[in-house]
């Protein structure tokens, strides 16, 4: 006789997966709010059209022809294919499916170790924390891989064995989908150390050798990309940018002063630890603190925090709760296949209804402003950072975009100081040095007010999204529209 909890366990993976999916589909425009989605689609089309991957910059006039690679080439192909098939609905559904699959797997795997309520809390927290960073961008497509990879590393450590070689294809796929595969490689070290440290003296050498073999094979598997070792070197170049990265939105610090899912989850977790006396082994404390620190410093690490930490704490939490082996053996009772198919059909119908009503489009697109630029035949644009993707999508060369490793620390710092008018003389010098004939900036930009006062510049278009200025010497008499 199955208990009510056992019956619920059969449904929890589907419940949380569907919750994540419908939540994301319901905020489709939010998934498209990052302008990088535009240029990822363009790169995907470039790859498909030429059956090759890029090795130099194709989109800017400031770094045109400089060495550049895309470690997310496969994701970009997938997003382009989705866009080609279903318009903007395609990338939204692709991102939502990937995220919901990750939470399906997370729930399923956590149920092997924990009772229903802790699993529900951990997964709900994960959905909430990742929701604001679930965008139609390559990093979302590796969410399921991150779940599977982290689970296997931790499970292998707890079982005092090396991870299965069957997981190596995951790292190859990850390395072609997104550059964060280097983090997956980095996670091998602490859990390998934990496995070796916690085993008997007689078996330590054997386990150490097995983990070392797995690590070397994982690195080799990660090199199976069109770029080989260059994919790893790109990550190192990004990290060398140092403080300049903080000027890029997702590389900036977590806004800890505001109430958000990350800070609430962090405070709730800290409260539980202080109240219950729950503890972690030293290695896991170090990994947890490292992930928390990185999330506070670079908000983009919130995905790793949300998807990896539940597995980090699951084993110790199971022992803390005295979750017996008898209860663990009950695990998950699979739902009937007919029920699963019916649920999938309901989600498909719901997707159609929601998308048809919402007609997802990227928000705050400077469409009319860019049309004005095209009409005036201006193509050396000093662009606001947020507008880079749409300019690339429209075939207009950009001054700067989010590929920080391409531009380098000095260029990024100079741009930020100029555009924010920290260096007014530097801003004016930038306009002349790069022979800029127009600007496309946010109405909130301080540089807009300065351009209004410079005698050689004229405002030629403005709305609540973007303002366009042009050099008077480059245009004839114009009217502001």
C-alpha cells in the first residue's frame, strides 16, 4: 500500500518542472529582455550559412578582424533554428524547456536522498533564484548538464569512487554550448579531494589515481570543440579583465540591499543552520562559501548557486534529518506513462494559448531610432551598451558590445568613463578618434545632455527608449521626429 507521501513523490518532478515551465512562458518578454539574444541569433545564422565557426570579430568597427571565437556556437545554432521555425516564440520555448528539464532532473535526483518537504524547499528556491537570470541565451541550455554533472561528482565522492566515464560526453556537449564548462572542470578538484580524504588509507591511492584519470579525460573531452584549447583560454582572458567586468550587468555584484530571491534564500538557509545545528564537511563548506562569494560579487553565478548547492547539502541534510535507509529505498514511484503523456499535452496546449495571447517580443528595442540611423546612412555609431544586440541584428557595425574578452580592460574602462562623463574630455576625444558620425544612447545617459550642447552635434531622433545624435557635417537639414 502506497502512502500519500509516496504518491506525491511520483508527481513532484513533473509538478516542479511544469511550474518552472509555465512561470517562464508566462513571462516570455522577460526571457527576451537581454539584447545579447539578438547577436547570438545572428552568429547562429552566420554559422549555418557558412558551415563554419567565426575566428575574428565580425560585428564592430572598433575591433573588426581582431581574433575572436564563440564558445557557445552550438547554442547559437539552436537559438537561430528556434527563431527560424517559430519567431521569437522559439527562443523563449527553448530556454523554458531547458530550465524546466533541469528542475525535473533536480527533483528526481534529490528525491533519492531527501523527503518531500526539503526537496520542495530546495527546488522552489532554485526556481525562484534562477527565474530572473533565465534568458534566451546560451547559459540556460547547460542547466540540465550542470544538474547531472554536479550530482555525479558529489555522488561519486560520497560513494568513495571516481565519477563514471559515461558522464564525459556531458562535458563535451557543455563545452560546445557555453563557456562555463570550465567551472564544471574546476568542480572535479574539491570533490575528488573529499573522496580521497574521507576514504580508508589502504584505498586512497587507488581512488586518487581514478579521480586523476577522470579529470584528465574530462579536460580532453572539453577540448573536443571547433576551437580546441582556445575555448579554455577565453575563460582565462575574461577573468583577467578584473574590475572592468563589474561594469557589465551580469558581472556586477548582487544587489544585497534589495529583497530578492537570492537574499531571501540565503537568509532562510542561514536561519535554518543557526537554529538546527546543521553542519557540512569542511570541503563542502569551502565550496559553498566560494559559490556564495562569487554570487555576491558576480550575479551571473546565481545559476550555479541554485543548481549545485542542493546536491552539496542533500547527503548531510539526509543524515541530519535521520532519513532512514528504509525510507530512501522507497524513492520515487514513476507516474503512469499515460498520465505523463497527458500532462505533456496539456503543457503544449498551454504554451500555444499563452504565447498566442502574449506574442513575445524583446522589450525596449530601439526600432524607430535605428530606422532613423539607416535613413540618414550613418554607420559609425557610438552605442549604448544595451543596444548592441539590436544594431548587430540590423547589420549596423557597433562600437562596443558584451564580448568583454574581445575589447579588453583598457577599452571597456575608457568607454565606461567616457559614456558616464567621468571623463568629459575623454568623451569628446572618443568621438573624434573613432570618427563617430552618430550616437544611439538611452535618454537617461548623461552624455545625451552634453551632446545637446555640443555645437557640431544635433539631436535627430528621440523617444522614451533611445536618443539619436548626428554630426551636422554628416547630414543635411533634418527634422526631429
